[in-house]
């Protein structure tokens, strides 16, 4: 009965979320065709993120907590976040100043939505081209930094299941090397509540932790290890703490295995690969 009730709440959330998103995307997209980025369209984008968090809380029962915004430096930087859910976009957005999100090229081809995304500084990357897409991404990223944006990138390139093995791409390393700005890691546990392709959004408290920035200019191998260790260690800790406090989501065998592996990694005497 509890699962059925949560499925109904999830369906109601999606109904409101998709309907509102369509209206806002069409509005911003049409204005962008004529006037580009405006204060009004930027206000709509901020409202969209804020309202989605409210819908998640009051319809689906998923609360939001983001800590560590003081770690984002003034000026240009790269915000490199773990990515487990669409929640990540809404939750991080209010703390980014003027963000330029790295998004899939396919999204930019959607009528109205793509027009809106372009006017709001989003940077398209064609993941099908692999490494060949990086030069164009870098061109757009440099232009965004020059406009006063903070680049927001999900280093693994796609949503990952909570506590799943990490798979970092080379785009973040290239960006760190060429843009010469600090990188701010972000850890989170949102996938425990709103997972990729999950039919149900589970109630609880999704958390994100904005961590101290990694300074520019480090050797690339040192940077890569620091970024991966920072994000993965803290994301594991957030997930394990939520599980220990009790979550509504049932624990399937795969998640149980990952929980045990994460506990092993967290032991002081464990040897990291």
C-alpha cells in the first residue's frame, strides 16, 4: 500500500513537472528567438528550479538540503558534481551565480527547450563523437567563462546509480587544464530517492555537499585523483548516512552489495584501488 501511494504521488509530481516545464520552455524559447537572454527569462529559469524542489517536497515528499555554498569562489570556476538524478540540476542551480551547464547536444535540438537552453548559457556536447567533441565544448566553455559564467559539469557524463563504481570522463580534465580556474567538487546522494529510470520517487531528504575547491595549476594526475576521491568519498558517506538513518526505498540485492562495498571502502585500513 505504501508503494502504491508513493507511485500515485510520483505520477502527480510528473504531471505538474512536465506541464510546467513545457510552458516555461516555450515561453523562454519564444522570447529567446527575439531578444535572447533577458532578466525576465532568467527569472523564469530560477523559478523553474525553485518550484520543482517545492513540488518534490510537497507532492512526492522529497526534501532538499545543500551545504557548503561558501566554498564556491568568486569569479570563474568549474563546478563538478556527482550526477544521480534530475534533482541535482534543480538543487545546485541556486548556488551557482550565472551557471553554464554542460548538456547533451540532443537536448539542444528540442524545439523551444533547446532555444531556451542556448539563451541560458548551456553548452552542448555531442557525446556520440567522444573525444572529437571536446574542442567545440572547450570553445563554448571559454566563451562562457569570459561572460562571467561558472561552468557546471557532471564529470561522469550521465546519471549513475548510488554507490555504483565511478566512471570519470576526460572532459573535466581537459577543461581543468585549459581554463585555468578552480574546480569545486559536489557530492550528493539523490539517487537513493530519485534514481535513473526509477518509476517511483521515494520520500526522504536528498543531500548535496559543496566541497572546498581544488586550485588551478595542479599536475593533471594529482587533480584527477583529488577530484575523484573528494566526490566519491563524500557521496558514499552521504548515502551510507541516509541508509543508516532509514530510507523508504526498498534495498534490492544490487544496492545491498554496493552498500557493503562502500562500507569496506570507508574502513580506515582498506586499500583503495
